[in-house]
């Protein structure tokens, strides 16, 4: 009669059919070996036959020896990191996560990769008929509004402005000449909030580039807002199901090269245990691409296990006003 050592030896040599005939299923055999304190003697990868029970042993480890489960996960998946009770997927490039997205006509996977890497080259949107009063001037903060008013005053110094609006008529009368008004800082402070007067000055009085520069502020803001929304859409899709939090960019010492550094980006995996155990359960008894080691990384396991992610990009930015004050300084 074979003893436990004989059974383990035969199992490691690939005689799994004999073991199945005795125990009915691998888990029963694993429990017996474990009770005898010999679970470490089962050799994963000892023969080609071991691939057929590898996933079942991993599931047994998960239930009874989580340290061994995580040990082999770390051994086979080269992009996972354990830190403070959390598990991360760490990659050398943010664009690596693009493999989880669908590759279609609307948004190609290569475009997703460029967005994640911050290297997307977009066709710039330009609207040469911008309502600069509504979309730019009314969005300016106090500092930028003061700068704009000063530019108006500078460019209108010495100009006799026909009083074509009610507000300008009032100032012309106050200044003692009904046929024109001069614009100084006091007048400017009072007319800046009058849309009709400002549009009149921009369109009919000034020959300068103020209106064009305000249009450029809007268009740059709109493009930046659109790119930001694309970026947020992609990262948002990534973190909606499989990852938590925001990406972390980390610089570390190179593991080999002296005085060199490497850069990684990592995301906390939302439910690592469920993803891996689901993969193992669905692939019990199979080999090849059904093994963690075949994929070599968590990202590839996830890619093989779930439907690809889809994104839809808006045609127009929803909130370009967020960037108006940032771009204003580029032109004023």
C-alpha cells in the first residue's frame, strides 16, 4: 500500500489519473497532504501534467494558505506590487493600460495609449466668431479683469469715442462734450460690465488685437478643456470597475544600473482576489493560456478575462471656462 510520500511523488511525476481514481478530486488530495504537513512538497511546474491542476492548487492556497497564493501571484505576474495591505498594478508606461480598451473606428487603442501617455496630438478647434464678452470677459477673475481694463484704457488713450450707447452718452454729457467721450480708468470701471458698450468698443472703435486675443484665449481654453475631458474620460473608465483612486507616478532607483532611475505609474487594483480567483475557477483543468504564468502580468490576465472598455468622446468641451484665466496671461 502506498504511503503519503509515495502518493506525493507519483503526483509530482504526473500520475494524476491514479490520484483522481483514489480521491475523486484534487482538492481532497490537497487536504490530505496539507493535514500531513506536506503541502510544500507538491511541486508546481514539475511536469507538463502539473499544468492541469495548477489552478486548482492555487484556489486551494487561496482558501487555506493565502501567503502561498500571493507568493505565486507575485512570481508569475511581474506588474503587481504589495504595499500597506493594498495591491497595485505597476507599469513603466501609463499607455500600457490601453490594452484594456476596445480598438474601434470611433476611438482607436493607439489613441487611448497616446492620451494615457499625454502624447495625443489633436486637431485644434478654432472658432473665429466667439462671443468674447460672454465666454471670456465675464469669466475673468479680478486680477485679469483689471489687466484687461488697463489695456482698453491704454489703447483708447487720446481716442475721441463717439457715444453710441446710452452709457457712453451719459459719460460724454458728464465730460462736457456730447459728440464724444474719452475713456479713462474711471469710465472703464463703470462700462466694463455693460455688454453693449464693450462690444461696441471691440467691434466698431478699436483697431487693435484685443478682440482677437480674447478669441485666442477662448479657443485655447476650449481645446485644453476638451483634451482634459478626453483624459478624464479614459482614466475614469479605467477606475470605474477594476482600479481604485488616481494613478500614481513614482520615480525609483534602477534595480541594476548605478545612479540611474526608473519611472513607473501604478493603479490600486480594486478587487485583485476576485479577479484572480474568477480566472482560476474558469480555467480549472486547462493549460497554456489558462495559466497565470502564461500571461506574465496582471494586466494581461485582466485583458483576457473581461470585455474591453469603451469610451465616447464629446465633440465640444463642456466647461472651457475653467481654463480662461490660465490662458489669459498668454495674451495679456
